[in-house]
C-alpha cells in the first residue's frame, strides 16, 4: 500500500487541479460533497486508488459593507460568514442603523433581506444569511420605530419593517 500526500489549492474559478486528472470543480460544495466528487473522478480514472482531502485553511471572502456602520468599506471574513459577522467586522452599527432592514446584494444580481433583530430574538438563521465573496451588505438608517411601555414582555423601542403588525411586535 502506497500513500501520497499532495497539497492542492482551490483556484479562483472554484476548481482544483489534480495532476494527470485535470480540473475538478468544487465551487459551492461542502467538504463532504467535494470529497465525494474527487473520489468519483479518481474512480473513473484509476482502479484501486482512494482519494481523500482535508481542508487545511478555510477560504477568505471579501464583502463590502455600506451604510450605517462604524467603518464602512471592504471587510475580509473567514468563510462561512454571515451578515452579523460582516457588520461586526465593520465596527458594528451606528446609533442610527436599522437592525431589521438590511439587504445583501449578491454578486449574481439577486437581493436578499436580513433582519438581525429577529435573528437575535428568535434565532432564525434565515434572517442572518450566509455571505459569499463579492456580496454587498447595506445597512440603512432606521426610519420607523415604536416605543412600548406598560405591561408588555419586552418594553422599549422597536423598529418596524414593511409588513409588520403591532400585534407581532407585542407578541
């Protein structure tokens, strides 16, 4: 039995180059999925050869954070990273920032919302989406708020978001 260890990097196009095998695309795959794809490629080409790989260093991504953060601009994050990490790396929210109406402009053109208040309160991961290289996180100013006092579970200042109802804020 012969064992060989080879260090191979994922290139900017999201593939790895394996000598005598060529480029194997792994962009967007989990480590398990990439391992499976690499094994399948080896099985097609070589009889009795088992391939495996380990992540030596997580990839870094660059994300632009704009708007109501302390230090707007380009931030470098270790993937996988979420919107909350990008905001924290950009110095955190300003006092005027909306925590509920953030947007993520994806490299491919789509726009996704983020609500970090709901994420913190209810633990909903969909409200704090993952980011990818080149995404733009926009943090607008808070514009519509309501202050609750009296016999409520959580008195204080609450930001409204399009589609919110007072009954939801009270709950």
